[in-house]
């Protein structure tokens, strides 16, 4: 299951991770966010041990959202070595996320 991150634990979980991290920026009221939610959960299971998959609610974490310039959701950022390595904006097929994450593991 994808971990929940927020303004408090984001740096520790995402930026200090030794593994690549996929961060799904979402909100409860966002229809496209709900569309990709099952993909995010599946990917978290498929990449267990190889990458970290987390979700960040933009309404509850305005600091992180501002820091990374999140203006549209869903936005998925891919981190490697504490830096943004790739990103995907909008609801897209699962294989788009998988191929971006595969490139980092």
C-alpha cells in the first residue's frame, strides 16, 4: 500500500530515500486523482523493495505542494537521490507511470 506523506515527513520519506520514489500529489475532490489511485496502489505492490510509492494530499500539505510547484493534480513526481528525476501530469495509463519508474530503478 502506498504510504501517506505530508509537510512534516516528506523530506525524511522522499528526499532521504535510498530508493527511487514515486509521489502522487492528489486531493479527495479530484476525479482524475481517483481514476489513477488503483494504479498507484498496484505499482506500490509491484515495486515493493525496489522503489517507494507515496501519496501526498495537496490540501493537507500546502508546503510541499508549493515547494514543488504543484498547480495541477494529479501530478506524479519521480525522485532519485533526493531530486526530481521525472514527472507526469494528469490521468494517464498505468504503463506511463511504470515505464518512468522502471527507468529509475
